[in-house]
């Protein structure tokens, strides 16, 4: 299959080196889950891939074209963040339609595309609700509909279900799998949950402690039993968390938790 996305020797230094070097390829239609200890640079890597932030080293190629940070927001990449980032004074439909404006669609076309994607995300009939009047799960579905409405080649999701309770989280995992199958999109999904990654990803990428490298890249093709895979990944992440805590650099967020 064609390589959709190539992450080639990406590295990032802030005051401290965060990502040492990360390389992997993503084929069209893959569902890649990115795992790793807190603060190892998962969000940073996603932002670099999405062209939101420049890398210190390396390159990202989307359909063999380099992703240039700060370029006009690329039509090809949709992003779903941990928080839904909806505008409370707009209906769900208006929130989705808003992102279609820069694409030059007329008002009727924008409405039609927004409604279609809300239906895809299981929100048919809720188009005229305001974000404050629907559940957290429904807001997150709206955020997914909004990201898909631009028909991106690649969908980047950064812990999109982190704020949901366990039940809603499971429902959304099933839903995102269904949407992935229906749309054939290529998805890169960051999660803290090993169970979640094993349940939904076709490929699992485990990053090491900061400055991160790839610790393990696993094809989740059923060859290793799920329980075994979850155990192996749990062992790996514990080792990486320990390694990171043993290091000299402590993130401000880790300090807060102390
Ligand atoms: N804009 C920035 N300026 C300086 N340092 C930053 C910036 N963004 C992130 N960092 C640092 O880079 C490191 C990685 O941050 P990042 O948010 O990418 O980690 P993460 O793996 O997503 O963490 P988490 O699991 O908590 O979401 C952290 O030490 C963080 O403090
Ligand atoms: Mg993060």
C-alpha cells in the first residue's frame, strides 16, 4: 500500500531536548495509536505532523510533499484535541459549517456538508442544539464531525476521549472505529490508555522516555493475543515512566502532581 505519511528523523528541542529522533511511515487507511509516558512529546509530535509547529530536525512528508509549519492550514489534515473547542454561541451545525468557510463553499453547501458529517458522527437530529445543551460525548462527536468535514487525508487526534467517563469513552472508541471503517481515513491517535490503543489501533507506536525515540512499533493484527499485548505494553510503559522520572529533567506538569 501507498505510504501516506512519512515521519523522517523528526526531533524537537525546547529548553531541553524533547524528541530525540522519531521515524515511521503510515500507510493510507492505517489507524495508528501513539503511546508513551507523560511529557515524552506525543502532543508535540502530533503538532509537528499537523504543521502547527516546526521541528528542530527531520521532515514530515504527506503524500511525498513536505509539511511546512505555519503554512496556510492544510486542507489535508484534520485535528481533534482533548477539549472540544466548540463555540458555545453557535449550534452544532454552525460550529461544523464554520470550518468550511475558508474552502469557499456557499452557505447551502456548507450546511449540507455539516449535516452530513454530524449524521456520520451519530448526531442526526441534533444539528440545532447548542454545545451547552448536549453531553460531553456529543460535543466530542461534534469535534470529530468538524475535523472530518474538511475531508482530510489524515485525521490527528490528541487524547480526544480523555475528558469522558469510562462508559462514554467505550462508546466513542466503537464509534471512531466505525467512522474510520466508513470513511477509510488515515488516523493518528494519541492516547494514555493501552487498552484503548489495543482495542482500536491497527498499528501501535510506543515512544520512550524523553527525549523520545520509538521504543516499539507493533502491528496489532491479532497475531499476539490482546491480553498478552496489553501486558507487554504495560511493562514497557512502566519502564519508560521510571526512566523518565529517574532523569534530571522534570516537567512542570509532573511537578504539579507531586
Ligand atoms: N511550547 C513549549 N515550550 C517549551 N516547552 C514545551 C512546549 N510544549 C511542550 N513543551 C515541553 O515538551 C515536553 C513534551 O510535551 P508534550 O505536551 O508534547 O508531551 P506529551 O507526551 O503530550 O505529554 P502528556 O502525556 O502529558 O500529554 C514537556 O516537557 C513540555 O513541558
Ligand atoms: Mg499531550
